[in-house]
C-alpha cells in the first residue's frame, strides 16, 4: 500500500459499511494568538514547540514513533496525497507555516498551525470511536504537559472557531451507504441526524461531495457535553444508520437479486477489463463492488476496496508510481494498478465470485 494510507491495511468493526473513524481534538497554546492572526515568527514558535516536545519524548507517543514533516518542504504531490489519504485537511495542504507530526503507523496525526495551533487526529479502520478517542486523549495529555493549552474553567478549551469551544472534539465516521442513496432514503437520514446534533458531509469533510456513496457523519457542537457523551451519541446513531442500510440491502437483494447481481458483476468486470479509468469512474465502480461485498454477493476483503479507493486518487497514484503523470497517464496507470491489485485479491480469496 502507498506510504500515506496505512489505516487501509486493516478491517474494522461494521465494515464494509463503516470505512473509517476519525477523532480530532482542537488545541491552542497559551500566550499566542490563534493561527489566523499570528505573525510568521509566532507560527514558527508553535512549530518549534512541537519539535521540542517530540524530541524530548524521544520521538514516541507511548510506543508510537513520531516524525515531523514541514509542509513547505514536502513536494506538492505528497501534500495532496496526504489530503487524499484523509490524513490532513484540504485547506491545510498549502499552509506556509504548517507542519505535521505523524505516528509511524499513521494512527495519530498532529496538524500544526491549521485553524488551531494543534489539531490531534486519530484515524482507524471501521467503527472504533472509543479506541480513537483514547488515542487522541493520550496524545493530548502528552502534548499538554503542564498546562500548555488554553483552557477556561467555564468554557473548556479555547479554539479559533466558536463551534469547537468546549471539548474541542470532532468525531466523524466515514460510511458507505449505496442502498439508502439508491432508494432515495438518504435525505431523510441526513435530516434526522441533523435534529440529533450531527451532520453529514462529503468524502473530505465540509464543503465536499459524497463521491462513491461515501458520507462522513460527525458531531456539530462540543460545548456542554463531555467527550464520552459525544462519542457515545455518535456511535449509537452510526449503528442505527448501518442497521438501516443493511436492512434495506437485504430487502433490495431479496426483491431484485438478479439486477443487483448484474450491477455488481458489471462493475467488477469493467474494473478487471478497463485500460483507462478516471478517478470518478473508479469510485463509482468500487462503490458497486463494495455493495456486492456488503450484500454477500462476492467475497473480497473490504480493506482491499478501501485501499483501492485511496489509490485511485490522482496524487496518491503518483506517489505510488513515483513519477509525474499527466491526466491521461494517470487514467492509464490507475486502470492498471487497480486491475492488478483486484486480480490478486480475487485469486487469494479463491475467485471471490
């Protein structure tokens, strides 16, 4: 797998409908303005503090080795591959004073000088909200030391955006919901979760589209709730959404099995035969194949499809190939790599059909 998406190597709980879990904590150092109003030298001070903390801890968060990447020193392709691998946010990729502290297994990512001084992110496969929260909390304690972060007794952690004040926690779960989308039930689901203090976004978060029937569901507010309450409420809603998707899948397959089977196998055949594939086509085909796995119509490990979903992205693809490619060259290479890896996965699962 490519160097920026180790989280795709495992299969988590409630897969294939739950693709991944992310828990993010927003934190700011005392005595410095928020990143939006900082001078360059102040931003560099924040980076230096993180460097010092990592160095003094001998590069470890618990047993996790950490390394620091300074964004301006990374090639543009690598920075955008980090976005496409869901390790950093899209706007952060071009931050001149930005840096990333990255655990060796990539389960912990610390963005430095994004919207806040520090954004601790934990990314795991499947539905692992409690596990991701414990990792994030461990990283928070490690970075905070003896009260490094701005905290108010009444309001909690102080953040650049008022909606993050309080716990500073944003938990999100990436879901694959093809049948709820195909049966036009997804709008009702989104409206309902909105009434519960949650929101649904696209593949890369706020302002992005739900490509390949992928949605991110997250909490909207952090003030007035404990971290445990936020995690517990989100988990309960996710479990209900997955149960609804799976029930709808069983009903649709029972009513129209041959049509669904044909859709899944057509997409599988196209991916195995295509010599040119753009990223949107690849996402659509992978969504249908993932539906086949969820409906137990084909036998494939779901993490393989998650890996291919990430690999299909333009800049991840280029980091994997190690060469600069134009748009058509990427489409050719994408078809080749996805075809080869899918064939290997099918063969290792005794055909999978």
